C-alpha cells in the first residue's frame, strides 16, 4: 500500500546531476553532507563556478563603455544573460529585464520608484498573510511615507489564500497587489493567474509577483500571467548570490522614475537638468555585478538543458515521498498542506523546539532551516513560533530522505 508513485522519468539521472555540484561531496561533522536548505539558497553547478572563474581570469572589464576587446566581450555576455532571463520568463523584450541583487532589491525598487510617485494618502496596497518580510517591509516604508494603507489577504489553516476575501479587498482604492507566487515557508503555490485576472476585472491596480521560490520550480510565463512585475533571485536558481532580475512591463517601466542615480542610468547630465537613459539602463546605475550576471546565464542554461518539467517531476516525487515518510512520525504535523505545493516541507513536532531539531540534524550532516523563515506574520497567524523546514532541489535523492527521516527519529528519541 504505497501511495507514492514510482519514478517514471528515466531521462533524469540524479547521480549524474550530483556530479555537477562539487559541494555535494563535502563532509560535515564527519558525515556526508545532506543539503536540504534549498529554499534559502541553492548550490552551484560546475558550469556556474567555471563561468565566474573564467570571467575574472580571461575577460574582466567594465561594460557598456570600454573601447577595447574585453569590454566589448563582457558587454555582449552580460546582455546575452539578460536575453537568457527574458527567455526564462517568456518576456517580450529584453529591455523589460532589470538586473537587481535579488527579490529584496526588486521589491524596494518598485516600492520606491513606482510607489513614491504613484501612491497617495488613502490608497491601498494588497499583500497576503504568507508574504516574506522582503515583500512586506518595503511596502510598509512607502505606505507610511505616502499615507497609504496595507490590506492583507487572509489564509486558511492549511495555508491557502481565501480568494473570496481577496475579492472583497479589491476596490478603486487598490493601487498595487504584491503577492508571492510560491511560499518559502509553506510551499503553497498561489493561483497567480486568477489573482491577476480578478485584479484586472475590478481595478486599475498593478500586480507585483514575488517569484523567489516559483522561479526555480515552475515554468514562468509573464506574458501569459499578464503581471506588471515579476522578481526572482539568481542564488535560488543555482546562480551566484548578489544577482537577480526584475521583469517589468515596458509601458509601466517607461513611466517610472529611476530608483538609483549615478553612472550608466543617464543620457545627459548637467547641473540644470539630467535626462535618463532608455530601458533597462535607466534602472541600472553604476557598475553592475558583471561576473555574477554572466554566470546567471550559465545557471539558467543548465536548468533549461535538463528541463524544468523534468526537474519539477523529480522534486515532486521527493515531496510526496518525504511527506509520506514524515507523517509516519508520531506527533509530527506538516505546516502547509495546500495543493499544489513546491518541494518545501515545514513541520513541527509536539513538545519539541524546532531549533533543537535543526541542531541535532546538523550534527548528523543534515542541513535544514529552522525558525520563522522571514515570515513572522504567517507564523503568528498559524499560532506557531517557527518550523523545521526541508526544501528540495534537483540533486536531492530518496536515499537522502530516508537518512533524514532516520536521523530525525534518532533526534526525537533524544529530545522527547
Ligand atoms: C528568498 C525569498 C525572498 C528574498 O530573496 P532575496 O534573494 O533574499 O532577496 C523573498 N521572497 C521569498 C518567497 C523568498 O523565498
């Protein structure tokens, strides 16, 4: 009576994939590393490490202005990376892709560059109860400055948005809806297309989507979704830290003021008046993160080569398999039981503190995350202080799940 479906996909060879990630052979506390903290950041394949190394070794130069060979080559590679992101998100134009440091900076960019001009006293910003602090605090800062109000879509106990309540919040006062596509704390995949459809029907509001988790697990088509903004972070998609992308609809970005002032974002500067550069440069002041930007493409190419659907299939298998195994542990409760979910499992065990579980798993070489996962309002709503979170990437295996469940049982014996 196995409720878990067998692995059907024979194209996917996880052992071969693992060889592409050098870090996976590390030994931690004398145990082979089992890395299950992928929702916090993913590990990097060799192609990404090589891209970084070879950039600094062979072509380091500032982009967009040099008159020499390496400047031209770096500019081309950096712009090719932008094009790869355009394809990854199925955006219409490459100039709709702005390089940022990640989702956090993308939210701050929109909240400031758009919000400062377009929000007024009495306007409303809609968020959800499961937002990451990154998609709450920048809106609070701008709301406070402009006298706008934040409205929150409530969730059910299983971690799903209550859509009837969302509909009730929509009005002519709604100016922007900023919502997470997939929750980092619960795994819930939100019905983004429906959220946007309702927003268009009832309001003139813009829609900002936090794709930090969805970017790596789901096929993203910003044109089909018809969102105004979509943000994701490179480091959660096997790319380096410090680089991410913000998609914005061209007509929306065109009307926005710049976020940061400086070099590269201008057309002409005088002390009387400065005119701004065209998209996307208007939003990219100063020397950008060139090396990580170029390596971003190596990561996306790697993912595309294996195939997002193939990866998702493998991750979903791990999700089902682990959920099934974990539920056999007495007193363990999974937090976030929505369908569909990305491969994130948060859980609590009665009578045990999550940080004790994390510490004991760590001594056995297993990396998980414990705490509030930057979602304190969500934890408060669910009446818990925090959870232990396991999150899978393409290189995780059923054998790792077995080892983790065993280690967890051993830990609980010591704690209970
Ligand atoms: C990780 C994460 C963020 C923040 O991303 P950064 O890369 O830290 O800027 C925002 N939202 C969600 C859902 C996340 O998982």
